[in-house]
C-alpha cells in the first residue's frame, strides 16, 4: 500500500523507537565499514538525523531497516566524496593498519579478521557485513545498496574468497604501520 | 568432474547464508555426506562467516566528545523532561555550586518540580549557526516568545544550541547578548555550545570561554538528533 506508514502518533513513536533501537547496530556496521570509531559515530549521527528528517520518504514499514542502512551507506559515500579521496566506491580499499595492544589470543584473532575485512574493497566489505552481521537476505542487501541480487552474490563470493586468502597470509604485527589509511586501487 | 565441483562457490555461500530453497539444500546436504571435499568446502565457507561475526561481536565504543547521548539510555518522551532538568539541577549542585546564587538555584529546583508535573506541550530546540548578531537576537527572541506563548499551567522546555559561527553567541569575549542570555537562563532556557566547534577553535589556538552555565558536553548534531528522537520541535535559525 502506498503512503507513509508512520503517519499516526503511535506509528511515529514506533518509528522513533525503531531509529533509536537501531543506533548500536548502525554503529557496529559503520565501524565494520570504516574501522574508525570516531568516523563511525559521526556517520550514525548523520544517518539518524537524516532518517528522522526524511521519514516521510519511507513507504514500506517492512523496509525500514534496509532504508536505515541505505542512508548509512549513502552517508559514507558522501563522506568519501567530500574528502575527494576516492573516485568511486569500487575503487576503494580501506586499509586499517592500526596496531592495538595484543591482550589475548582471542583479541589477536579478532584483530586479524578485522584487518582482513578492512583490506576488502568497500562494496565487498559492505555486502559481507550486511549478510553476516545483520543477517540480511541477499534481496535486502540488494535493496539496501541499490544493486542487483546477482551483484550481491558475486561481491560476496569475491569478498569471502579474498578473506580466506588474507586470513591464511597475515603479516606479523610488527611489520604493520600504525596509521589507518585509505587507498585508491587504480 | 567431481560431484562437489557441481556446486559453485556462490551456491555454497547461498547454503551457509540460508538462501537456498529446500530442494537445493537437501541436495547439497546429501552430496556433502558423500563427499569429504565438498564438506570441507562448506566448512571453510561457514568458518569465514563465523569469523566475521565473531570479530564484530564487540566493537570499540564511539570516542564521543561529549556525554552519552540520551538515545542510548532509552530515556524518551516525558522522562527526558523530568530527567534532563534533574540532571541540570544535580550538575549545577555538584559542578558549579560556587557560581550559583541561591535565587537561581531555587528557580532550578522549581523547574524540576514543574517538569515533573508538566502537561504535554511541545518543547523546542533552537539551533544557531550564524555569527550575525541579528540572527543571534532572533534566536533569543524566539525563545522568549515560546516561553511567553504558554499558559500558566503549562511548562515548555526550550534549549538553544550554538555551533560554527553561531558559537560566538556563547563566547564571553564576543557575545553582544550576555545579559539576554542570563535572563533566559533564569527562565530555564538551557544553552549548549557544540563540543566539536569548541575543539576546532582550540585546535587553532583560540581560547574559548563560555558564558556561565553553558553546557559544552554535546556536539550540535548529537543534540539535534536526541531531541528530535524525544519528539522536540527543531528550528534552525
């Protein structure tokens, strides 16, 4: 049915609740995409601000979560566009060479996987994290990122293949730089 | 061709992601029972998925410049009205009691009580971004108008947040409206100075001194989002 599903008072409250409850999940996703807590937090705030201001654009209550993550994705694109650090998302690889103190084997494993994820091109990183962390279906990811389902599947495939390779061949911690950098891959 | 090679990597991904239909899923289950190699491929795919999930179970907290946003505390709606003023009252007592004169402290206590008994009325967050004195004055006059447009038994909260050039409104050395601000504070208008703008100025070597009782603990964006989530009206001036 067409029209804004959050028109009445109770619906508006439901919308605000949805937005409020999504904050931590959006932050986790923004962190997984950027590996930068400060940037992730800024992106989430912008996302919530835009969501609250543009809630009339949401036509289908069932699509609210995908809509929120789409706004988050667009905020990240806007950020990179403003920074002029990339020409397109396809060209982007986020390289996170941060070297947190190793506290435990578990932490080492977590850091190793995060480093591997951060080395993926952003589109692959986004697909993998939306599927694995949010449990989104391929169709929902396609809707969120505004790409065909086939693209979702191929990005997932390449991304997971790359992760397998990264996780087999991880350089020793001492060889890594300390900064988080963005690289253009072309 | 081995049987397991009938299954593409995309199919294996679809299997571990629960995207296969029941028939395909059964077929893959049966084949993996017969083929150790296929079973191993499936395990590898599942392992990658589980590693990613494990790596982001706990992410580092956001390095906020200000305090924890109210949205995370789950305080919405009218609870904010009472809780926020209670927080202001407590902060006033603990942090700045040396500065408060007894009269103002009494007014804050009265405000807390009023907030608790408040009838439902729209609260306002006014956002000042311009450094032009006429814009600043417009914000102050709007706050005054909002307070005066309520009935006696109504209690309206009004907050003013200033950032970018608008921060000049709240800087002691540049504001032309210190007296007006003080008068509004006595009527329970709360002023916020954007923590991010302050940080940027200080990074440029500017010493930022704020008018008394200004809260510097939030970014403007954070304050706008949390107040809008709480149902407040928002006006950018």
